[in-house]
C-alpha cells in the first residue's frame, strides 16, 4: 500500500513538473513562449489550427467561435489588437445573422468602433454601413465615400463590367479607364451596339420619374427626349419656355464665345460656317476653320436689334452693303399721303412751285441730290413723298381741267355771238 501511494505521488509530481497551463479564478493561461498547434505538431504561428484529415466532410469548418448567449443581440467574434494596446483595434463579429468588421479604439463588442464591412443574411454587402439595402452599398448618411480601381501605370485598362448571370460571358455595358490606347485614352463608357446610355431622374424610392439625357447605340443624342430624331436633339418641354441650349463664356467684354461650326469635311479645313457671339453681337461667318476664330463675317445682329449684311456695324434695322434683289418689297407707312385730297389741304400755287424749283433745282419737300449722296434715301419716306407729289399733280390737273372746260365754254359762246352778228 505504501508503495502504491509513493508511486502515485511520484507520477503526479512528474506530471506537475511538465504542466504549462495555470489557473487564475475561472481563467487559464500558458507560460509557453512558443507556438500552439491544434491538429498539428509543427505550428508555425502563435496559434495554428488545422482540420483533421480524418474528418467526415471536406467542407467542414476548421475553427468555430460561438457565444452561449441566445438573445436577439447575441454575437461572437474576434478582436485584432496591436501590441497589446486598445488603439487601432479591429473586431470581427457575427451578430443577428450578419458579419461585421469594425475598427476603432477599445473594441469589445459589435457596438464599439466604426463599421467598416458588413455582410448580412440577405447577401448584401455594406462598406461603411451596417445596414446595406442593396447588393453593394458604400457609405452611410454622411462623409465622403469613394470607390478606387487601381491598375498599373501602363498596359492597364480597368473598370466595371455589367453582364447577365446567364450566360456569364455576355458583357452588355462597361465603365473603364483605358491607359494605353491614346486615340481613346481616358475614361470610357461602353455598351454593345443597339443599346443606349440614359441619365434619368428617380424618386427617393428608386422609381423612374423622367429622362434627362439619352445616347442611343446609333450615336444619336437626346436631351430631354429618349427618342432623338437627329444627331443631337434638345427637347425643352411644352410648359417651360426658358429651357434651351446655352453657350456662355466666363468673362464679359469683347471676347468671342459659343462658336457653332457647320462643316463638311470634304470641303477642306477652311470651308466651314460658324455662328458666334462677340461684343454683344451675333455673327454668321463663312470660310471658317473649326476650332479657330477665322472666317469672313457675312451677317451681324447687334444688341440693339440692327441687322447688317456685308457689314458688322449696321446703323439701321437693316443695313446692306451691296445690291438687293427682291421680287417684292412691302413698306408700311404710318402717315399715308391721302391727306392731300382733304378740303383743308393747302396746295401751293404753281407760281410758288416754279419759284422754288428755279431757286433750289428740286421739288419742295424732296431731298436734293447732295442730300441723297450724303444720307441715302428712305424708300418708305420717298415713296410717300412721290405719292404726295403725284396726288398734288392730280389736283393741279383737275384745276387745269376746270380751266380748260371753262375756256372751251367761253370759246363756244363767242362763236355763237359771232354767227348772230354776221
């Protein structure tokens, strides 16, 4: 019996001398400064866990972390801490069916720190939010949130492809940055032939409310319309007359702004027409070169409303430097010459007209040759003056006709008197 007790004491002493786990209340700790292996005898890290080769499932978990708490806020996870300090902690938690990665200071549970990553039970992924509402949501309600796709400095094109899940090889649209192709180098938005790019307005629930811009696969651009009928079509709407196309410049003054070029590439680089604004005037030019200020001004509309053809400084509502060929010209006068036929109109005696003509060498009220040479002639005014003179001439002829008839009557009376005396 004594031998058995002695043997037991010796064995326990031997085991105690080899034991490395100590207790502190309900906690245990190990004084070992090496690595710990579970499922392996050659751990290469402080804790190395490997699944047993004799497991019943190749897809079984290697390490399970669980919490015995069963309430609605139950969570389990890991704390990643740097140099045994509470600063710059990272926490990996599983709570209420969602997986979270938090970062911050002294993270101890799911409520601590700032949410960095979330994968919820619906399969939605959140970056910067713990409640992603879509397959991928970046950011919450505040702050600046960006997505960065980084590639090499050369030989790289990177971006986002949009494809249907079946077949997975069908890419229908693409956003990419092309570095190498210098003809199209930069940001690109691509789609397969026959599909369009649209920029629309939506409600806060994601429901379509209207179209802003559409670029068809055929290359036609519509602003305010989804069915442009030409290369570019701007639809301003039926209720807002203030909408339209605006070309502006940053500074005021005599600078030229907003050039529109009309160009047939077969006519050469200098055969374009251009419309532009300068010094408050609108100009139409020919022989222009796209992208430059060259060209010959043909029509000018000034800020005061004057139109010049062949001149850039019209001094009347229409100023033409050159001949005018028209099949009809309508001039509206506010003062017609019919007042000449009113009873109270003063008709100059022919003796007075004769004296004026002898002295001035032109009719009364008609400009002189020197005036015509200096100021030109107002066609509307001149037509009225000529009509007035024709009407005055008509009155003179009427008076002359009265005189002639009176003279004829007197001649007839004298003839009769002469016969009776014979």
